């Protein structure tokens, strides 16, 4: 697993590559919490290169969503593979966190100008 993040205006875009499972979830959780401690109120997760997501990975994403809601922020998930999208649908998390087809549509969903 590899996590990259970039700031586009008010929005932090996090891209997770590879597997987000029980082995990699603790590292991902620590990295995302570190990002959230900075002045981060809007976060987009770009899952275009996420190959696998386990329940441990779901917990990391839910933790980020909970923290952003506490701070009155926003979270959007985008570019999910069919497999990853099914996990969010089966778990019902897609009713709690918006899912879009692309980073661009995620930015539109947030209703802010990234620049």
C-alpha cells in the first residue's frame, strides 16, 4: 500500500494504491489522522488504484468520516472499482459517505472551488 496526498485549494485529495487490509490499515490510519490534524476540512479519497479493501480498511475510512463530521467538514469517495464499490454498498456506508465517479465530480459534489 502507498498513500499520496495533495492539497487543491481547500480540498485534500488522498490516493491509496494497492491493498487497504488488516496489515496496511494501521499505517493508513496513522497517515490519515496526521493529515486530519492539519487544517483539513474537505477530503476526497481517490480509490482509482485501490485494489482491495477489507473491514480494517473500512474502519479507517469511517474514522476519517467521523472526524470530518465532528469538525463540520466533508468527505467524498471517488473512482471506486466495482469490487470496492460493492463493499461500500453491502456495508451500507454509501448511504453515509457520498461516492462519485471521479475526483472532478467529487470536487463538484463538495460545491467548492479547489483553486
